[in-house]
C-alpha cells in the first residue's frame, strides 16, 4: 500500500489490519527526532515492526525535501484524555477512544479517572486493561487513579494500591482537589512513589454557574463570567503547598493540567525557576481558539491580536461569521482571551509548558445539543489536536520541532519512569513508535471523519492541515487511512 | 459584515453603524424587512429599526381608533413558549398576535412536559408538529433562541433570553422615547433621532437583558449612553463601553458608579429591576443600601433635564430602585411603555409575516 505516492513515499507492506506488525519504507520524508533534537530529510525502514534504520539524508539526496510535506515523528503521548468507560459508553468507549487517539497520531494516552464509578480502586483498572486488550488497538492506555475517594475531595483514594496497580499519577480531574489539606496529603503520599498529583486548578467559589471567560465576550453575550483568577488562585495555592511538601518529601511532584490564563503560566514559570518539581500542559484549543468563538468568530487566537499584542474586538473587525452560543465551545476551563491564548503559546515556546495535552472530552448529543449554559463541558479534541497545533506552526507561532517535542518527549518526561518503553523516541533496533502525517494535506473535520463517538467539536466543517497517514505503536499498526 | 437575507438572523453580526444620508421617509418605507427570526437587535440595521417604528406608528393608530388591523396572521399559529414567568411580555405578544388574526397557543414550563426534563429541542419539535409557525420564546439561558432557530422550520422571536437580549423591550423603549423626544414631522427622517440626547441606564446591568438590548438600539439611534450602578453590578461593562457597541468607536458608552454624573442633564433615566437574589449571592449588601445610593428619588431626578423621561421595564420594586412618587409621577412613562408593547409587537409580527409569504 502506498500512502503518499510520489517522490516522498510511504510504502506499507501487507494489509492495513490494526494491530499487526508492519513492514514499512518511508523515503525522502522530513524526520523530527525530539530525542536527539535533530530534524531533517531522512529515510526510514521498518521490518516486522522493528525500526531497522533511520537514515539522515544530505547533499543531493536531501534536495527538494522540506518540513512542509510528509513528516515523521515519534507517536504522540496525550497526558489528558477522557474515554467514558465505565459509565457513559454512549459518549465514548475504550475502543472508540483508542481508535480516535490513533487517528490523531497518538500512540499513548493517559486516561482521567472521572468515569462512573471513579477510577479509585485497582479492580477498576483491571477492567480497563481488559477493554484495551479486547479493542485490538496497540495504542497504550495508561491511567490516572483518583486522588481522593470517589473524587469527592473528602478522603484520600487508595494511592498506594493504585500505584502498585500501575497508575501514572493521581487526579480528580473534572474537578479540582477542593480541600487544600487533601491536596497536601496527596502530594506527600504520592511522593513516596515518585508519582505526580495532576490538579485541575479551579477555585470553585469563583466559578459557580460560570459559562464563559469573563471579559468583553461574556458581557456582550450575557454569559456568566468565569474569571481567570479562579485558575490562578488554585495554581498559587497548589504551588505554595508543593513548596512545603517537597522539603520533606523529595519525590513529591505536581502537574497542573490545561492551564489557560497568562497569570497561571507566569506562576509556573517562576516556580520552575525556583526549582520546584512542577510541570504543566496546555491544550490545543486554549492556544488556538479564543472566547470570541462563542460570539461566532472563527479566526484563530493569534489573528485576534493587534500589533501591540492586545485583544481586538471581533465585531469591529467584522470577524463574526457563525451563529453564537455553539455549545461545542463550552469547555472547562473556558476558552480564554486571545491574550491568554498567546500566553499559552509563549509558555510552550519558552518551556514553561512541558506538554500539549488534548483534554479530549467526548460527549453524546443528548448532553451537548442543548442550551449553551446547560451543555456538558468539553471538546472532542484528540483527532484535531495535531491540526490545530500545525495551524499555529503554519502561522509562525510555534516551531515544528517544539510542537513535536511538546507532544512526545515533553509528556514522556512528565510520566517519568512510567512512560512506556520507547515512547516519545526513535530508537533503531527497537519496535517502532511512529506517526506519519502530511502537512500539505488538509482534511475536513466532519462527524463521520472522527473515530471518536464524541462529535462535539467546534471545528466541524473546517479544514485542518496535517492529515495523519500512519500511526505505529510498538511496531504494530494503530492507524492507517 | 453582512450576510444573506436567509440566514442573517442566525448570525450575530455587527449592527451597522447608522449612516448619514440613508434614504428619507420614502426610502425607509421602501426598505424591505428580511429577518426571518428576531433573536437579537444586533442584526437590525438603522433602516430596519425605522421601518419597524414606522410600522408601529400605523399599528398604534389602528389600535387608538379601535379599527381592526389587516389580518396578516389569519390562520397562522403563533405559539408563545415561556420558560420564565412573564406577564406583560406574554400578554402583549398575545394581544398583538390576535389583533393580526393569529391563532395563539400559550405554553409555559410549569404546565408542560418541560418540567419532566424534556429537552428544549424536543419541546420545539413537539410544538412544531402541533402547528407552531411563529414561536415566541422566553428562556432563562442566554442564547437558547439560537438553538431553537437552528432547527425550527418557522420563525423564532426572542422574548427574553437569560441575561442576553430582550429585543422587543428595547424596541418599545426606543419607540416610547421617539414619541416624546422627536416631533412627528421629524420621524422617519432616516437619521438617528437620539443624537444629542443623553440616556442613563441605572441599576443591575450585569444581569439585565433589557440593558444589553438597549445598548444596541440606543447607540444605533445616536444617543449618548451612560450606565450606572454599584460596581459589582457593572462587571464587564467597562471594556464594552470603551470598545463601543459592535466595536464601533462612535457607539462608545460611559460606565460609572457616580449616579449624579450619569443622570446629570439626562433626557431619559431608565431604571432596572433589582432582584432580591442579588443579596443572597453577595453582590449587594442590602436593598436598603442600594435604595439609599442608587434609588431614583424625586430629589435625584432633579439632576436630570427638566421633564426628563423616567422609564422602567418592569416589574418594579417601588422604594428600591425607584421611589413610588417618581414611578407614578408626571415624568414617568412606565405605563406607556407597557402600552407601546402592543403596536411594536404587532409591527414585528407583521414584518415577519411578510417574510413568510415571500418564502
């Protein structure tokens, strides 16, 4: 099977059955290897799933190959995804979630524990592993355990037993760990195992009933404001607690997920400079979209800034092109201002943000096709993540190599010793973990094009760059068109 | 930006800035109404507004002379769907629709399957299948009419959605101001008729759909608008006022907690309802404190221009946002606002009926 005919070829031997070990020849592609920090023209050979050779090309061999066409990189790692089993298989199953991940170029996903029931006991993890095995997908599903029992922020979850069962960290995501005392204890306890506590930073006393980022857009649309301070306060609290805990528990680690406002990222920047063991991620939607989408704007966040970096008025610019109140844009944390989106990009560029995580949050139509303020929060985003990030790259907001490292080596470092062997890296002689995509090949996001059951994407109908041609995990085929 | 007639109402476009030199009376009457729905006033051009107000004049005359209006809605099912309590808006729409010959169906959330958890779209489909052709809806959630308009085969009129918009209220408010501030000979000139006029909106801006819609129409009409209230109830407005409504520099408005500055020399003082729930959510210390600092008393009203109009969208808390002697005083046009709701809604329904026959 030839996936990209022409001078730059991707030749996949045999059938395209998911899960089989592949023979693959990729010639004259642009290879990005975040492990070595090198990128350039290369040929790759995979035999029976093993990466036999990755050969950098130079001189005449490299002529005519640039980073605008077929790109090969290590398969991506998503630190933050919601597959809805158990509890809401109508929104997503493990199998459809894994298929969606592979379609998005992800070879490893870390699943949040806000299922029903919450992932707060080892036996639930066993059920998850059975479903992963039954799916036939080679995509690696890792799991976070709940930080508190039932994610209720009342008592600690069985952190030690969950650690023994193989979780990669602890989180009450969907909700913050409301009790500062419990956060402190969770950080200290998880620190015994060197595992991170992954907090969704939100001061709920500021966000009760909140619908949209507080600002011009929420004011004009009459939506209840969601102040940026709600996030920054929680980040500051978490960092203050971490600073004390880490003095006694050197293994304590904090990961802050889906940071969305400039103030939070500044706090993390300073905490890292002070040497605290903190990491964080930003989502594709928070760096590429802004709150003005709720009013019907459809331009990217970086297009909504003036020359001085201030936000522009979408009404003044005539940028309103779609109906307002599209409930697929309801997400927690909410889409922020264009200035905040810019701060997310800057944080990626300067390394304050360690990773791009999708916060893939599929929902069924019943929960989403309702009034904006009543709609479930979340964007089905694991299949559009690469496209949105490449839009930022195309617009000159982010270097391709940095985008790739934030999807591979960055999240692998957050996972530390629990990152699956070989993930995020290209190692000759080892099973291949690869994604191949064509930056020049745009695809249209339509419901039927998404493998996820969650069709709740604000990008439906839009073209995105970077069609994924192939995802290989452990030498096995995870996705092919 | 502009959009095609067919979908213009589904898109929250920039309301065009009033353009000097738009057609005069003849041109205004020749202007064609193209809005299938009315979800927000932001889609209305100044020519649309003048057409609507001119049509309302004709409707008011019919009403005043006890003549019967042309039954442009004969055989048309107008369904009024209320997810929130409403007296004046519901009655006014019902009277307006009936005067135009419509069959009116009233649905309120208390007496329907809505209370059993039926979704808004399912309710809409039920009403559509039982004959609803024009759907007038009020809902507690901002933006709800856009969801309905996306799927409904007929016409949707927003009778108030959450904190967002109350289009017919803003239009009847503008109509009321026009009747008092613009001589009959000057009406329908095509020029924004509140140029040089100052309008103060006082009270709970944060939760007010009436204020939001009035900001669009009043600035389209060229008024100098001031909004005033205690700072927690003005949240977010400063950025909007500085940018201007629709992003238009000539539609900026002033936001202040200095009541005297806001109502000083005003031609119109519009007060908004203060709800008791605001105390429970910690936005205000007490109703008494609000009344003592922001209540419109006859003493404070003297700061405004002599004879300034006093308006209130209702229902009022007399003694809180407005003193009884002001509400019932000679400058009050509050009952006239209610009365004007009928010709305005007749005008809107007849213009929308025109888009039905055209289709």
